[in-house]
């Protein structure tokens, strides 16, 4: 006989867990694309924070960040002089 499962979501369907009926052990069943994108964005934000922190003690990294900032400002400069 196949086990019966209970499906639970603590966040309105963004993540769905399943557990076998009568047990407390649950396993991840599904993560929404929206939640995965958010997790990826948070990880990338943390990475950029770490890069900025590391650049304080790494002149080469600081120079690369300077170049990226300069490139961004030049590329996205509006005619009115505002970003």
C-alpha cells in the first residue's frame, strides 16, 4: 500500500512540504519560481556586500569596483545629469 501524505505550506504556497501521514518528519516538495528568484536576489545582494567589504583591503578589487561604477554612471547618465 502506498503511503498517504499531508502537504503543508507555511508561506501560502511559496514552499510546499510533504510528510507521511502520522509522522513529524517532513521533506521539501516544491519551491515556487518566485521564491527561488527572491532567494537568488538575496544571495547576489549578499555577494555584492561581501565584495564591497573585501575591496576595503584589496586595492585591485577596489579599482575594479571603481571601474564598474564609472561605467555604470556613464552608461546610465541622463541628459539632466541625474542617475
